[in-house]
C-alpha cells in the first residue's frame, strides 16, 4: 500500500472506489442501450421540445416532454459523467414512466469541466432550475410541483440544488422552488475526489471542495428527499450516502435512503426509468401525494 491520502485509502485504492467505469466492465453496453431508448422516446413523444434555452451559453439548454394531462407536475433530471462527460440526450428514456403517470419531464444540460470550473457549473444548474420555475405557465407545467433528480455527478448537483437558499440566490424566487429531490449514486463530499484523477479538471482546492460539497451545506428547504444508490455500488458511495442523510436529518430534513437491490452504478437508473421501478415509485409518491 502507498501513502494514505484519504481515510484509510492510498491513491490507487481511493481511485478504484470512485472509478465506476472500472467497476462495471460492460458500462458501454448500458450507455448504448440508454441512447437507443432515448432516441425512440424522442421520436415517439407527442409533446416534446428539445434544446430550449435557459441562458446564452451553448449548453444552457433543456429538453421538455409533456403528458396529455394539463398543468402537470414536473420532474427535472440532471445527468452524470463526473462533471466532464456525457450529455442530456442519453437520458431521455427516463421520461417514459413519468409521462405515462401524467408527470412532465425535463432533461437539464450544463457545461463541462475543464471548460468551466465546478463552481461555475453549480451556478449554471441553479440558473437553469430558476429559469424552469419561471417558465411554468408559458411551457405548460405546474411550477409549484417541481422535483429534481440526478445521477452520479448529477446526484452531487441535485444535492447542491437541495441546499440552495433560493431567495438569496435570486430575490424573485420563493424558498421552496424544489418540493422534492432524489440524488442517485451521488457524490456529497468532494474531498476524496480531489485526491483522484477524476478531480484534476474540476479546479478544486480544499476550500472550494468543501464549499461545493452538499455534505457541508445546511438543507435550505423542506423538500422531501430520497438518497438512492445501487446495492452493488462501492463502499465509498454507501458511506457518502449515509453521511449525507445523517447530516440532513440532524438539521430536520425529511430524508431517507433507498438501496436498489442488485443495482450497480449504471443499472440503478433502470429503477427510475421503469413504471414498476423502485425509484420511479418513490419519485411518483413524492410528487403526487
């Protein structure tokens, strides 16, 4: 073992904990399947609009899919890719069960590191959520029933959304812009990431890593929250989920953990994208109850 860099990990074993592509050798098959199903969803969606702008940047965009029901609640999904890969187009397939349940679905895009630093990316996502809230009447969904989820890096960004003081961020916003949330396979403490190659493009030092970690931010809303992950994800992902939930509960948050049996870092999304999936059921319950 080499020198300890974080908890009881040396650099190699710490990277192995967070190297999800290394832990799931067939991850490319999952991504290819997601892309094919997303192409089909976009082709078949009767009320779909893609690349709606929420700002002036090339990736200040979101896709919106509406059900037939008028003024539906809205689920916003934030994709993963360790803040430096992927795009929203891969994850449109997740909209299917939501639309069938009468729930609108939005896919939020954002800029990637190192073209921006992580602090700018977090601010961009918050601006996107604020724009979507303001656009409810124009675009045809109920802005007072918004839920946010995100996967992996998107789980981190969801955590940052849930700890946002919206009134301080923008004086025209209510405190409860987001009514419920579901960070999936999320990173809530960036300090270990800073000690792996994953962190190199993010522009982090110890101070900014702490400032941009949901783990160390107070919950700013009463949003109901489910912290989700696959049962087969690594030790660090489970530790982070438990620690984040514990911290939020200590400040009065309504939060629980959901472990998807047999799920790995990629297959866990199947539970959100299926009408009989555990995570979809929990998301629907929070939105519609």
